C-alpha cells in the first residue's frame, strides 16, 4: 500500500501545481495610462508622448514641504546628473499646486486631480516610478532605504533599478516600500 501511495502522490502534486499555475497566471506588467496628462507652466502633454522620447522615464512624486523629500534632493540631483546624459528623462510630479514649486534639476509637472498617482497606486512623496518607452512600470518605490537621516550605506533602490534597466536586465527589486509623506491631492 505504501508503494502505491508513494507513486500516486507525486503525479497528484504535479497535477495540482499545474492546475494552480493555470488558475492564477502571472499578473501582466503594470502599464501607466497613455492618456494621463501632465502639465507644466507652459504646456501639457500626455504621458505616452513624454515616455516615447526617452528609453526610460523617471517620475518622482514630489512633496516640496516634506522633510523626506528635502533630505533626498541632493541624491535626486546626483541621479539626474548621472543618468540624464545616458538618455533617462526625469520629472517631479506634483498632485496639488500651491504656488511656485521647484524640484532638484528636473521639470515639475502637475498631475491634475492626482489621476496618474491614483492609477499607479502612489500615495507618498518620493515615490519613484521608472517607465520604459511603452509606459511599462519597471520600478515602483523608494529612492533609497533612507528617510530623513541619510546614511552612506542606504540601499540605492532607484539607482539599482536604472542600472538594471539600462543594461537590459529585469529590475532585481521592481517594488520597494515608498518612504515619504502623504501626497496632497486636490
């Protein structure tokens, strides 16, 4: 009887695994909405048009009064200086405009009614999204592992994601926990 059970158990487990794999296929990649409109002081454009111009687009959801955001401004300037010349487009995205907003070394774009933030599940400032030309989300999460007290040993999540994507590799950590302040939404 044991031999029979032993030989029946393996095919059963294989069949069960196959059934579960078929019942729950892998989730399709998240794609940012093509019709999302981002505005700057002089014009508006769709996200599709912006993303099509660069191999990678980094959207940093921005809270100008957030201490976590302010602590990361220098690191963002460094990322723009390093990856901008390699063709990566950067933009700070605000979900609520209250006066003049400036961001470190990148244009500030307004996400009216937080439509894009809501579509991508973004709720915190410093939440960074890396998109390819087809608007597929390659990375979503924190700039790095620090909050307001920056340390040299913080894991550089966004930098690592950019390196992986530019090298044609799958991003090793496509999702991390964002570490900023709640976004203001109109």
